[in-house]
C-alpha cells in the first residue's frame, strides 16, 4: 500500500488562491477602516458649514472657526460677533457660543484659497469661515484670526491615502463633498 506524503500541485494552487483572496479582502477592509475617520470628519464639517450658513442668514454675524487643539484633535467653534461699549465708540467683540469635536488626531485638514495658496490646519493655526447675511455667499476668510482678502475654495480632509474634499463656491456659499 502506497502512502501519500505530500501535497499535490492542485492543492497548493487552491491554498495560494484562497490566501491571495483573503489578503486582498483584508487590504480593502483596512483601507476602508482607515478612511472612515476622514469621511466622518468631512461629513461633520460639511454639516457644520450648513448650520453656520443657516445661522448667518437668520441671526447676527456668526462664523465657523476650524482649528487643531493641543490634544491634536480638530474642533470647530461657532463664533458670534457683536458690538459692546458706547454708541459713539463701539468695540467689536467675539464670543465662542459652541465648540464641537470633528476629527481625530489621525486626520489632517488642509485648505485652498482663491489666491492659490494652501495651508494645513495645525496646532496654533485656524481658518475662520463666515457667510454674508443677505446673500449666503462666503466671506473672505480669516487665517489665525487675521482677516484676508482671499476666499476658501476647498477643505481637504485626509487620512493615509483616503481623502475627501469639500469644494466651496465663494459667490454662492454652496459647498459639496467630492
């Protein structure tokens, strides 16, 4: 009686094929898992842009400040502006009325301006986006609380190779994720 002490070529090919399929599925799954943080951040940021636009059209001046905290996570502040002091010498004052966490430390957020310049929002840096009360169009942005003449045309949220871009149309205040 003959004993079979090895694998046949067909068995080896089947095992290699199964392992290849499993490895491919795992790489896709890992890619999707890593991209979820960026997708969630982009969706939340788009939602807060919608809310800021609605608030600007219905209330006093309100803007959305996007920044990275010292804990490396991304936040948005809803900032309200109002005048204080005497009528003859008023002072423009700002107050944060709401702060929300939008992104973990694993994502990065960059912006693109109409001037062609780009920047990454990092600790100590921020971009403030506002809307005109009468038209809903975007206002010129503030970088690190300093007014600029440029408008934001895109916010890109990325993690690894996955990235989501919120395209912004300054004239209309419209924005979409692509």
